[in-house]
């Protein structure tokens, strides 16, 4: 399965050797924590349990916090 990911202005293709790929799988491959990023598809924030389809495009956005 191929997933297109945009992160920090760079577009990359991820090839995953699984039939079902969840957002949590993508974050694990990218070595990112859900606590520090949001994953967006078509302007909708996705849950770590959401599944992706072959050829889908997603954006990974760093969460900004402050006090």
C-alpha cells in the first residue's frame, strides 16, 4: 500500500506492506507521537484508529502549545 504524506513542507511516499493501515501505523513509521502532531485528510482531523486507503494523501501537522 502506498500513502502520500506531507510533513514539514516535504511530500513523501510511504510504502507499507499491510492490507490495513491506520493513522497510528503511519505515526509509528515516522517515529512521531500523537501527542505532538495532528493528522489531516481533506481538512478533517483524523483519529489514530482511522484506516487509510491505498493512494490516500494526508498531512501531518505539528501541534503548537504554550502557556
